């Protein structure tokens, strides 16, 4: 069943009912100010950091669901409703929500009143804009009251949700004719405030939640809206809110608009005050004036649209499959921007209070983002690298606001260092900018320890070389990519962290997955070395890589697939010798992507085993058979009921690894089949089963062992976004940035007759047409650059500004 439809021309998903299986959200903002907004206007805003600088409040896990947000109540002829249906939930005659790139628009009609609510974060600004229009589409004169409402958060979202003894007494506001300023803690150490402003003077306002909502009221039945209007309350402590009331008289055919702004301002220490106790509003007023008319709002909207058109024009695909086209051209790239910005911090499944930016997560997110804004990817790489420890290990997470590593989790995730090589390598392939390797970067955020980025990569590489176990495979530490395979943890008490309990330096437990990574990204490192003329180091690195490759085929091969690991007792994990968890997806994907066993046949076998043991109609599950008991020696993975999350769920993140691995073997049909199964646009028709947004990837779909097989969770913030984009654009379509230029190496379903891609690369535009009249799965027969045949399939970089015509014939 569908709950909406794609409008590919407008690049929108249009939702036709507020009652979607779960809230379907969008992200507004792509720089510093962010708003999450659901299809019923639920959600919240924050500045840079969803935990430390939360601007509005949101209650996760609430019942009823998703009642906090940026709501517009309408009241006319004795009836109350919301433009976006929640929280009042009054039925309206028509409803629609359009989620677009960086904006969301609601439209609904009731009682002859057609109202719209359009929300966006303008480029370069720290504010949310919300433009409301109210039109009288009836025959008679109408009186309509419009009430915008949002609840302020007292900045640190974690503290706000727990420290009531203090926070019930700190709330402060200041009110002018058209603005409600939220200035809690500004009197002391904060240099920032937030505000709700309107471009016309409200008839009334409230700033105390108890007054607007009522002590025993709810957002679904606010006292002021259902009663006799806003009361002019001033919040002292308790819960400051921004609520306004506009009383409109509308003639038939008349439309009124109101522009609202939820803004965030920082003032230098010596410019905090206008006069004693009165905040300096200069910057706020200047920002308000930049958007005080419809014309200015429309200009902001256009600028945003241009921004997205230009970003997406870096990679555009034309092909016959509408699902693939819209995912590649619009939604998958869009999701990559969101994951780049958010890492795993703020979604409807991530509270924004737990993890900040993940080291491995952010490095992988780069893979799907670097072609859009390489300069930002560069900056991110340097930020991440600065949290690395001098021995090459890394803080697992860091806070975006402070850019400091999180002590609570610390380090010891032994795959982390290698992801830094992966991210940097992707950046250099994209840009050819080797200068990044010369940048001085701190270790452990200590500038006195700074070394060139290349030295960071070297220590990443060496960290693996220096931490090998009994089989000469890499030690796993607290966990590798699979956060839940905790072979050194042995946690027996509820509530303990599975990752942090127990030693990270287990001297026995080893990871075949990290070994695969080392072969893949160690080779990339060696290639970088030789490009820098470090020939000896390149050779020495390659020698380590080749040795590891042998070790994997030796100690990591189980007969029909790659083993997953060895536990703290030296027993294999992911082996036919195991009772449960005999085969895992990760080492099959990573080892084959690294080319291990390609010549000697193990790679083929591993892929066959994946198909035989792990395939389902909704994607490939992480392992089989699922763990039915909790195993002390395996950790969190066995804590999940069978079929969920890492315990045999369809972890979407590593499905594209199989796509890439199949492409390494030239299996175009199978690569595409795997791609298609988790592709959200293909699943739109079964939204009642899938439940999450049909325009973005979720982290996990319940596996075949779960009672809810096919149900997705944790949409939006997942490495799936970047890896899937990489798998379709590079493995299947075969447009691959390399150190030496753009390589064209498609691996297609044999019934694809061809496709065309336009790719901006190092400043030049490549118009690539691939002809597959031959019905091949793999193999470039001929390649022409501007009409001239080229030997091989790597096109040397053209000068910036040029357009290059590329014709590829497969066969
Ligand atoms: C989550 C984490 C990611 C990890 C994965 C598998 O998505 O963000 O870092 O690799 O789970 O456990
Ligand atoms: C849990 C989740 C995993 C995630 C991790 C982050 O272990 O199952 O997906 O990566 O938390 O700490």
C-alpha cells in the first residue's frame, strides 16, 4: 500500500495522508542550523549539535506519537485544527505534505479555509523560516485565528530532560511587539539566545506553557486555542514557549500570509546586553529584516533550489529504471548530505543526546558525499583525524560542537583507524588534492602533537600491523564494524555497556573483517605512497597486505565462506563448526571487495554461500542461524531477539558490500538484484509492511527470523546511504574516481540496454554514454573520448571547465 507518491520533476515525495505507518520526516538545513520535520509538522530544531545546542523540545517515545513540533493551529467557526493535522488531529477535507530538498510544505483545507505552511532553513542563516498562508475559498466573510506554537528546550537536551530541580527555575524570556526571545541562562555563561518572530504584529502571545497549553492541557487541546485566546503570559522558570495569535478577517477569495522565524543568535561577550538585563537584539533584528516580506522569502526558496540543483548536477543518471533514476539523482544523494551532516546523532530513532559524530561512521559517510562538496569533506577529514590518538587508534565518537573525543566510549574499536584511510583515499581520488596529506593535524586534539595527515594514515596502517593475534589476523578490540560483536566484553549485568565493559586489549580475539579491510584500504594506502614517491614504503606496505591476504585464505577461510572472527578463547565465530551464527555477511562482502580469493575461487564460493544461506526477499540478513541465546563470549549481538538488528536482521549497510563484491566478480545480474531488494523506491508499494519513509534507506529491516519480517527501523542515519550510492554509481554503473582519472567499468544487469551519466569530476564535465546492446554483464569492449579510441578504461583528467564526451561499448 502507498501513502503518497514521488514527483521526480519537482524532486518531492508527496504524502497524501497524515496517518503514515510511522512519522515520515525530512531534514531542513545543511550547514549549522537544522530542523527535523515530520509529515505532521512534528520535530525539533538545533544549532550544530543536537545535544548541546537544542533549540526546541521533543519527547521521543511518547504516546501519542510525535506531538512536539512547529505547529500552526487554526480556529474558525468554533472548530480547531492544525494545518498539518497534529497535534489536534481534527479531520480536514484535504491534506498533503510535500517533502522536498531542504523544505517541507503542508497544505490542508477545512471550513472553506485553505491553509499552507512552508518550512525551510535559508542558506547561510541560523534560522528556520515558516511561511503561512490562509485563504478564504468560501463564499462568505470569515474570521480565522492563527496560532503558531513551539516549546523551547533549555539548550542541553540531556540536562533538559533530566535536571528538573534546577531547570524548573531557570527559564527566562523577553518580549517585543513582534518577537518572543528565549534567553534562559543568557544572564550567566551563555552567549546565545533563540527567538520566535513574525513579520506582522501578533494580536496576542503566550510564553509560559502552562498558560498556553494549560496545566492539565495537552498540545492536542491547548487551553488558549480552545478557550479565549493567548493571555500575554511571561515565563518565569518552568517551560518557556513561543506562542502567538493572529486574528484575521478574510473576505471571500482573500489570502493573508505570515512569515515566522525561529532564530538563533550568538553575541560576543562584550555585546551581550543592550542595557542592564535587556539582551542585545541587533543581530536578531537584522536577520528578521532579511526575511520580512514574501518577496524575500521566495528569494530564499529559490536560492535553496539552485543550491540543490547545482549539487545534484555533479552526478546525474538517465536510464530506463525510474526507481534507480530517482534514487541516484535525488534521494540517495540527498540522504548522503543528511548523513554527512548528522552522522548518527539526530533522527526519529537517534535522540541526538547519545552519540555525536562516529569516527567510522563519518569516514564512511564521506564516501557518498565527497563528490558534492569536496571542500567540506576535506574539513571533516581533518576534524576526524584530530581525534586520533598518537598510537593510531581513535576516539570512537566526538561532539560536533566541541570537536573533542567522547571519553565515555573512548577508543579500542580496531576497525576505526582504517576507515580514516578509506575516507582520505576517496577524497583524493575525487579531487586529486594531495595537499591534504601535508596538513598539520593534532593527535588527541592536542596541537602540540600535530603531524601531517599522511603521518596519521601511516599510524592507522601500522596500528593494524602492530595489533595482530595468534593467527596473525588483526585483533578486534572492543568491536569492529559490527558494534555488537563484543568478543572481549563478557558482560553479565544488565545496563552495562556491551562495548566498554571488559578489556579492549583482548590479546586473542581476532577479526577476519578487519583483515579484509586491511587488504582493501592497505592497498589504497600503498598506492598513495607510490603516488607520493615513497617507493620503499609502498613496497613494504604491499608486502604486509599480501601477507594478510594469505593469512585470510589460510586462517580466515572456512571451506565455503570466510569466517567472521576468533573469540577470546581462539574459537572460530561464523564457521560451520558453530551451532548458531555459522555464516556472517561482513567478511564475505569486505574480503571479496578486497579481491581476496578472486583468482583462487574462494570469492565465488563465498558469494554463492551468501545467496544460499543469507538471502531473503527483502535483502540479505547479517548472519545465520540467528542466535537464540545470549552468549557471554559474543556480547550484544546475541542480546537481540532473532531477526533484529545485528542478530540476523537485514542490516542494509552491508548489503551494498555484496553488490560491490558481486561486481568485483563481474556478476551484473546478481549485483543489481541485491541492489534492488533494499531500494526504498522499489518498496513503496509495500509501505504498510516496510513502514519507514519510501524515499530513504533505513539501517535495518527485520530478518526472516523475526515475526515482522520486512519491517524497517532506524531510517535516515545509516552508512547505508553512502555505501548504496557508491555501490550503484561505482560498482554497477561503474563510474569510478581513481588517483589517475575517471575509470569507466560498468557491471550491469544483462537486460539493461545502456544508460547515460553526466559526472562533474575535478572541474570538468564528463558526458558518458554506455551502450549495452550486447547484453553483457561486464566488460568494456571499446571506449571513445571525444570520438578518439582510448586504450584501457581510465580517462586521464581533463582540464577544469572542459566537457568531455565519453562513449562506452560493452561486450
Ligand atoms: C550502527 C553504527 C555503526 C556500526 C553498525 C553495525 O549503524 O552506527 O557504526 O558499524 O551499527 O553495528
Ligand atoms: C547498538 C546497536 C548498533 C549501534 C550501537 C552504537 O549496539 O545495535 O547498531 O551501532 O548500538 O553504539
